[in-house]
C-alpha cells in the first residue's frame, strides 16, 4: 500500500481543491484523509452521505481540589506554562498536561483527567471512504490526531483492498506536517508564483528532505507571474526536484469550491486534462 | 495602546497583506509589527528593512548525568510526552518530543538530570525610525512552534501600537499568537472554505474573550454567506478587498499595495480607525 501527502508550506495554494480532484479521478479507489485537523475542508467538496463519529483524547489536564490545597504555591512556581491562576484554578488553554503539579503537590491535591481534545470521523462519500477530524478549539496535539487518522486510513485501506491513501496535509512545517509526512511514499508540494509561496515551498521541501520523503512540485496559478514561475523552475532544477504540472489562474477553482464539488466535476476539458496528467505522474512516482 | 492580532482559520486568506499594509499605512506614528507565523514567516518579504539582530531561541531539554543515574526509569514514567526511554544501561532522549516542562529534572530521585538549552529557531529584529519589526523563524524539522511564538511576543514594547501576524488554524500555535491581545482581526474569503474556517476562528476568539472584526479578502468572488454569518453574529465587517489582478501581482512580488496606490493608503487608515472605534465600543 502506498501513501501520498499533499502539502504546501503556505496556506491557500490549492491543496484541498487538488486532493478532491485526485480522489474524484481515482473513481473511489483510494482512501482519503483530511490531515488539516484545525481547518478541515476536504469534506466540503467530497460531501459525505454518512459519517461515524469517534472521540479523540490526546492528553490529560490537571484539576486542583481546592479543599485539599493549602495554597503552598509550589505548583505555580513549577508550572512552566503559567497555567495555574492565583486562585489555584487550572487554565485549560495553557495546561499542557505535563503532570508536574500532580507529582509535586505535597498534599496530593492535584488529579489528572483525560480530556477530549476533538473528534474524528469515518465518512462514506461518492468517491470512497474519507477520514477526517476536528480538533477542539485551542487544543494541543494536532500531530497526534493526524498520526491517529493516518493510521486508521491505512488500516481501512487494507480492509477495503485499496492500494492507496491520499492525505490532504496542513499548512506550515510544524508538528502536524511532520506527522502527515510519516511513512509517506511521496509528497506533492503545491506552490504558487509569489515570493511567499516560493519561500514557504523551500522550507517545507527541507522538511521532506530531512525525513527522507521524495517530493514533487506543482505550481498553481503559474500565469499570475511567469517570471516567478521561472524562478520556481530554476530552484527545483537546482535541487533535483521534478515539477509535475502547472495550473492556470482560473475562476473555475473558486466556482467549484462555492458549488461544493471537486473542480474536475465541472467539466472543463482543459483543466481536467491538466489535473489528470498531474495525478498520473504522482501515481507513477509512487511506483 | 492597542495590541492587535491578525488571524484566520484558513491559510492563505491574506493575513500578511493586511498586517503589512496596516503597519505601513500608520507610519506617521510609531508601530511595532511582529510576525508570529514562525513556521512560515513572510512579512520580511514585504518589509525589506535590514536585519540588525538575530537572537537564537531555545527550550530546555534534559541532560542525564550517567555517573549519578540509577536507571530506575522514573523520568520516562513521569514524562507525559514520551521524550525519554530508559534501558538497562542508557537513557534515550527524544528532544524533539520534549515540551520543556521540567518534570524529569525536578522529580528524578537521584538528581541526575539537569537541563540544557536546545535552539529551535531565531528572532530576527529589524528597526527603522517609525517601524519596529521582528519575526520568529522556526528551524525546519522542529515540531513545536509555541515557545518561539511566545518569545517573539515578549519583544512587545508597551505604549506602542502593536500588530501581530498570527499563524493559520485554531490550535496551539494560533492560540499562542492570539492570547492576551486586545483585538483580533479575522481575515477570510467569501467561499465555503473561508466561512467554515471563519466560524472556527470566531469560536477561538470568543473562547479567549477577545473582541473581533472581519476583513473579507477577494470580496468579489464566491458568495455572500460570510457577510450573512457576520451580520447574524453581530461581527463587524471592517474592510472588503476585492480580487484585482494588479493587487495580486504586487503581492506576488512582495510590494505592499499602500506604497503603490494612495487610495489603499486611505483604506488601511480607515481600517485602523474602524478597529479602534469597534475595540473601544466592545470594551
């Protein structure tokens, strides 16, 4: 079984539009994952007709029993996350669940309780199974949740006899991106010809290289600035990275999002051919 | 003086465009502009001030004194982040998983653990007469951005108008940037993606108790559901920026629009006035 992750560094370059199109082109033969658990949008295009919900609890949280507490202040001195207020209440938003207060409290006034940090879902769509999630607001552990849903997707793909898992990755280069790249066969980096797009692509490519994930590049809205597109060509050529496609700036991408469908369902032959070529090259790169 | 943060649930909606142009439009007063999107900082591509100082930022990670360690395994037991593993005659430290909470060193029965600093990124500082600009830059392959975001925010000089460019999302990096600010500007786009993520970002600012206003970017595309959501929830829409090929080209090249088109200078000054008015009204 193979896994592909689509990332970008910079947000808003078109990852989700592309992933939804790939999934539609595959004719239900992949298991798809929305790995952007902060702002999951893939289901807005794949439109599940049934969904099963599961709870995710990524960490624990401290609670102080004010009857046992004698206000010695040790917990407040030790807490590096400033999570304990002057009134000895634990601020949920700041508590990282490290348990130091629990172990250190001389009066055993602290207890650790697991907290529900989000939900994850197995959904059925017209394009096959989609696994997605919603991390609770202000929650930590996005990396753990991405790891969990990627693992579930691989298990399901095994059960459904499917050979491919495709992950719509989060923006940035931090913890959830690293989680979305674990055990992946190939990463597709979607960029755009802007200084920000190029800068962020270079950083996320460095992360792929560090973790030994082969990366390919696709330029979205290449005709916004052809000079900068050429700069991307030069950069990729120098770093021995293949550019497997270029897509034009076209209002059809926005229209498809507004209609809630993968752009390939819009029936624009020119765009469909371009996306199908990128998808085929991506599959070839997976081996 | 207002401490203003520019955030969004969805990435790529135009946070950096808004922060940069707002800061430059207010250049008649002293402004500080902090880029807290440390995973992918972009403000420096638009504000081309020379970097005057680069400060490494580190987090404390455990270091084991092998002569004192009894290999009892208690440190691995108490570590909530699985950053330590104790074998028969060695201790493995996975520093990229360490949150720097200090549990292991404090609780080690043999006092065999001290802490050493591990650099996770830098703060780059660039000053000019009217603009104090700094940004955080996370080293690639580092997982945890909040400690660096908090370090950038510690640069805030009081009594100066502050604009913070936040990372996208609603989890710990975004919270680290938004928490403690006076007012949050949420930048979105009028599409189902923009609306879905605006709802989450709005829940985040409500949870943090921070007043918020909305900027709709590419306002001439998509549908009007974002405006509908804002009016249903009494969230003021403070500015609309239509998609324009010329604007997009300027953005691509790192050219702030207020330096090229005087009408935008006025629009961003008006945005600031609208923010101040709404902030004082909501306070």
